[in-house]
C-alpha cells in the first residue's frame, strides 16, 4: 500500500458549513459526505463484502480493541492485513480502541504512559499506549487510522475534562512520532476532544488542527448527552478547524444526525446504529424509522419503502421481511441490514448532490420536516435494553454493561 491520501473540496454551501469533497486513498476514492458502516470484528454483521458494495459502501470502519483481542493483529498481518483477511478491497478506517477501553470502567487503569485493562473476553491483562496502538494499527493495515485518545464521560467536571483533553493532546504528539516507525504510508487522523465545555472544545480543535494530521476526527460526542448539546459543540468546533482537512464525526450516524451534521461542517460519519436497530426490527424510511414487527406489515405486498432501490426492497415484500423477523430466521438480519445501510448511503449521496446543486438548505429542511426521529426518551430506553440484553445473554460482549456512557458507535 503506497501513500495516496488526498482531500479535495468540490463544492461548499454558502448558507451553512456543508461541503462536498473527494478523498483519495490507496484502496479507492471516497465521495463525501459519506457514511461508514461499522465492521467491529472485521465484518459488518450479517452482510458480506459483496453485499456492502451492492449497497453502495465506499469505506468501512473496524475496531482495533476487538481485533487486537480476537483474532489478534499479528495474525491478521500474516494474512496480509485487514483487506485480505476480510476480503474487502475498498478503503478501511480503524479506530484506536480507546473508546472501548475507557468504557470498561473498573476494568481499566489510566496513566500518562497509557491505559491498562482486563480483556472482557477472558480477563487477561493488556496495555495500550500511543505507540503500541500505532504498531497494532500498522499490523491491521487500514488506510486511515486513529490515535489513542481519552473520551470524557457525560457528564464530566471541567477539571476532569481538561485533564483528559490535555493528555489526549500529548498522546497525539506521541502517536505522530511513532507512526512513521511502522507504516508511514498510513494516514493518521487527529482526534479533537474537550467534552462539553465550549472553551475546551475550541482549544482542542485549534491544537489538534494545528498538528500535521491530514484529517481530523471529532471525538467524545454521542455519549449520552442531548442532541442539542452535541450540535452546540460542533458549532464551536467547526469554525476553528482547518478548512483543507476532512472532518470525521466519530460514532454518530442516525439519518437526522447525518443531515444536520453535514450542515455543521462534517464530512465523514460512522455508526453501528443502522445495523443494530435493523436487528431489532427498526428500518429506516424517508418518513422515519418503522418497526417491521408491526401487525400492519403482515400482509403488505409493497416493499419496506416504495421507491427504495436496495436489494431487499427490489426483491421482497414487507410481509416477507415481517415474517422472517417473527420467525427469527437469520435471513432477516441480512435483509434488514442491507436496507438500512443502503438507506444511509443513499442519503449521503443525496446530501452530496444537494450541495453540488446549491440546494442543501432546502434538502435539509424538507428531510427534517418529513422524517420523524426517535425521541430522546426512546433512545435512552433502547440503550438500557441493549445493556440489559448484553448482560443477560453474552458476557463475552459485556463492554457496554460496565460503560458509564454508551455511544452509538458500539455494535
């Protein structure tokens, strides 16, 4: 893999911070705005690489924490890296694993050197440092990689938030120094933090934005705070970020988040929410999320959404998809995930087209007027249900059980 990263702004909206761009990587071109499906364990759950391509996927995100524990980054390296291991020939972004580690609560201990923790799989001890994360991500071989950072919980005191932010800054500099020792051709994005303190958010954006990172990720949002607070933090961050670098909003990706986040200057989004809600019966449509479990779909001849050109809607009736879920057939998870992934990628494409055409504000307003998002209460209740289900059903996937907060980016 040779170094081939570049970013070009193709169009900007004069009435917002929305922009359309083109990212070049060694494994292909990414047109922004873009949504990245989350493949935590080197797979987007129930969906094959061929089906991802068919749904319009341009880039996927994989999780360093989970892959370092199982099957191990060195084994993946023996297979030629993630691209060969999972048979995905497009761009890949790997996160640092830091969010998952810090979600372990009492199972981890923080120091200036890094963070020590016990595996949620078998209790074995491990340590991550800015330098070791660069080595692990080099072994995984993704196109875009992220450094070890500290995600402050919500809520968090200003003093604790500042301490986490300043350590994140020091770790960022160490990661920059270490990266070139392993795979200089990989593209390392910096991560701006700052919790929910406007002054710290601005300070972190300026600091990280001033370091020689080719791109920037915004971390520490969508961790339990109200949506209005998240958007307010972006209004502080975006004006001080370098215009020429792509911006990635970590762990955020419901349909309304994509539409609003683009207007606030974000280019890249990742989230396990579309596939996770799909597995529980939640399917996206232009008018809002529906529950395919509902009795009204039992004899519905039309597809999930009339006019949707995803494989599922082109091929099957809503009644059949309803039946598969009711019967707990595995095919349901595949078909539902394909639909929601395609919905998000089609939405990203429509957002890009509206920016190029100079009509983003009208597109945004029309979409938000028709789309009914889940309420804050419903989102909180769903988080608690997922936590409880993990605790009851599978102790090997108990990260969220002990987490003080739950970001949508956990699958």
